[in-house]
C-alpha cells in the first residue's frame, strides 16, 4: 500500500497543486474549479442518476461496436492469412483504409444511420476493425509451419488446425491488436458523442460545458479518463491470463 | 523500392540486363494486381449507388464525389482545407514528438524525472485524452492553439513510451564497451544510446502520426474553423452528402500519402540499420 502511494505520489502532488492554484486564485475559478467542488459535483451527478444513465448508453455503444470489431476483424484477419486469394483481394484495401483518420467517418455514419446508437456502433466497429484484422493476420502468418505440418500428419482436420494450432500461436499479436482497438474505441466513442449525440458521457461533457457548470464537466471528463484507464488495465490482466500457458512453456 | 522483390531481399542481384527488364515487368504486374481491388471497389460503389437500392443522399456515386473534389480543388477550397489541417496536425505532431522524446530520455536517465513522469505516463497512456478537449477549450480558446495543444497531448504518450522502452532495451554490452572506451555520459547518450534506440523511437513516432491526424480532424469537427474536419462537418449539417463523401475521400488520400511518406522516411533515416534490407511492412 505504501509502495503504491510512493509510486503514485506525483499524482497526489498534482492534485495538491491544483487545489493550491485554486485557493490562491492563480487562475480563474471557471478555468480550474476547486477539486472539492468537482468531487461534490460528481456525487450529485451520481445521485441524480444522470451519470449512470449516460455511462450505460456509452457502454452499450462502445461495447457493441468493439465486440463486433473483435469478432469480425479477428475472423477476417485469420481467413486472410489462411486463404491467399482473399488476401490478394483485401490487403490493398486494408492498406488504404488503415491510415484513414477514423474520426472522419463520423459524418458518414450519421448520414447512413442518423444520430442514434446505430451510427456510433457502426463508427466504432469500422474504426476498430482494422487493427484487430492486422493483428490476427500477422499473428496467424507467423505460425510455425512445422507445427502445422505435424498437426496435419497426425491427422488433424483443417478446422482443428485452425483452432488448436493457428489460433493459439496468433494469440499474442491478436491480443495486442485488440488492445489498440480498445483505446481507439474509447477515442471514437467520446469524439462521436461530443460532436453528434443526444446522450452518452461525451454528450454529457459537451452539455455541461456549454451550460457553464464546469465543476460537473471536470468530474465527467475525469470519469471518462478513468474508465479508459481501468478498461486498459483490466484488459492487460485478461491478456496475461490468456497468455499464461505461453510463459509457463517458455519459462 | 528496388530492393524489394516479391518480399524477398535480393540486394546482391546484378544490375542491368535482362534481370532488370524482367524485374520491371514483374513490378508493373504487381502494381496492377495491387490496384485491381481498389478499381473493383470504385466500380462496385458506382454501380451500387446508381442501382437505386439506396438514395443518392445515402451514397452519392463515386463519379459525383470525384466531380465534387475536382470542383473544390479548382476553387482552391480543397487545398486551403488540406493545408490548414496539415498545419495543425504537423505542428502538434512535431511538438509532441520532440517533447515526448525529451521526456522519454528524462525518464530513463534521471531519477527525479522518472519519479514524476512515470506514473503520469503510465496512467495517461490508456486514457482517452480527447475527453479533455472541453477543458483545453476553456483554457486556450477555440482557435489553432487549442487544436495544436490537443494533438500534442495525444502524440506525446506513445512517443514517450516508445522512447523509454527503446532506451531500456539498448544492449548492455554496447554501453559497457562505450564506457570502457572512455565515453562521457553525454557522448554515451547521443552517440550510443539514442542511435541504438532509434528504430523503436521512430516506431513510436510512426504510431503517433495517424493519431495526430485523427485528433486534428476531430478538433476541427468539434470547434470548426476551416480544415478538412470542419468542412465535412458543415457539409453534414447542410445535408450535403456529396460534400461529406468528398471530404472523406480527400482525408483518406491525405492520410494514406502521409503514412506512406513516413514509411519512406523511416527507410531513409534508418538506412544504416539492419532492418533497412528487410521488406517493408507498413
């Protein structure tokens, strides 16, 4: 516990500096409200249920888009590595769409599906799919050929090889691609909700900011930042758990 | 890249003669095979949009979008928007890369800097920093400064992380030999550690480049003030779907060129490194 405190002491220092800057009125209190007020605004938002309602909306959109991207993107990448014609057909397209700044898709998804949930889910799906695809593709291609051959000589079917040989050896790269996608999902969620939405955490931030309730706005901004951080940490634990067999075998 | 041939490195191949001609033919074929899916996609887009299955609003035909881009280019709007967006993205990108490398060096060389920055970077790295945009607006206004600041912040984190990992991964024996030969701390840093870690640092910078574009486009969408993002957003508000699609094609082309150029720059800068003879991946 004290070790943890020592490690994160700079953050405490920043919080203290923030509070001091407010106390001595070094900056205007609208630009930097008191931390205490921010905390109480957070509690108010929580009590009124506004925070949870918007968080649920965001979570639904982000989760649905992200899961779709993982399933479709991962399958696509593995099939591309498995079947050469598809690779020849799709890899130029992947290469062209990969560097596309994903936020540029926001107006397009709005034209297609309107302002509701569906357009955000589509945006997050499209934006997060390619990192997963590339991770799955590179991972599957790096499968040691010897292992595939030995599995085949022992009479494994193609599907069985895919499941028991290719998928496990593609796992590390696939999981890294998914991690990139997770970070992107948060960015796209917040940006799309800030630009066009009627609910969701990003929308709440924009709404509170334009109403001038800056304490509440700060509290939601910090909440979103924390959620992104927590999601990544949880994912890292998950990754370590999935890959535990690898560390066990390689020592 | 003449060095690349079917993904196999053949730097020793004798120049000129039949093999060069053969290689040119093969290269042309490869390019054609490469462009085919793109052409197919464009044709599919055009026929689908004209088939009547969807309205022209949902999906304007590719030819109409191309016409629109042409008109924008002739009027000069396109170039002004591209330059504005690039100016914002690249200012933030350069600033973020420089500060990021500096902080990264600080973290790996100085205990105080490590104490202060390490937890901030490790917590800030996975956060969606774009959520801080309203705060940045509050502090810096809605003009170029706040847009560039937002890009800088987002670029900073991957660069710092890559720099720290790169510097930590420098082969110990190289450092020991440099010390044995009497290198000072400064010489060690500039002549041994940074060059050795440079491929990793450059990877971090390469990762940050698309992020810089994403954030620049987003800040323009949220705040307006010209640029590709702002022009797309105003087209969307006016229900001008051709304008929106023209915008996305333009942004896609710009993004593709910028990322490709960065890959070429990497080969140029790291020409001394072993990776330069390997097939390019990006």
